[in-house]
C-alpha cells in the first residue's frame, strides 16, 4: 500500500502555557477521535465551542470527544481531516447537503469533485474551496484515496438568503 493509500498518520500538536507562562507542547499525538462513514474516514483534530475561543494554559477536557456532529457547535469551529475512498475502492458520492457553516477545504492529496446544484469543479492537491453554506456533494472519482483538511466555522444565513433556500438539504 502506498503512502497515498494509507490511513492518515499525521500528528496533532496542541500548544499551551505552563504555570510560569512559558509556551509548551501539551500534546503530540495522533488525532484522538476518528469515525467512518460510508466512503470516508473522519479524523477530528480540534474544535471550539464559541468565538472568541478561550485561551487557557491547559484544556479542561478533550474538545473532540463530543464531536459526532458534521458541523461545529453554535458560535464554534472545528478542524478535521477526511480521507475519501476512491470510487472503485468503496468510495461513494456523499449526499447533497448544506450546513450553516463557512468551510475552508484544502486538498492535501489526490483529487476530489465538488458537486454543486448546477455544476462540478475538480479540485487537486493545493486547491482550496471556500464553501459558504451552499448545497454540495463530494465524490472521489480517482483510483486512490483523496485527503482533505476542513476548517468549519459556525455561520448564519441572512434572512434574505434563507427565504430563497429550501430546507431540503439543510443538515441539522
């Protein structure tokens, strides 16, 4: 199995402050929580429950332990890595969906197809998509794993836009 086809092996490095205020690495570890959905493996890296995010010397608890939801808490953020299986290797097209978030998606490896209501865009390593609460789906049509990093920020639809959008694809 090549590096491109292997499970995510990156580390999560969490910094903080010691009792004297010096900067320290509080954790150097594999992402502590992951989950598998059809055709994809999610690695939860970090999350915040509000903005501005509290900055403390030591985190009271692991912020990814209660993150089974697709999007962050109201007012919060999340960062995750997702491995998308290839179409011929168990990969599936994600359902068309919409979240009340602004997402920054960075293709780290491979190639992904972003499917929108009336068009498709092929993304390659190094490409960044700014997903602003639109209906979309993902599909890996290649023959190898595609890996993306996503930073999700809780968002709020304007009343004007909400009136135009059906609730058909809005994820709770």
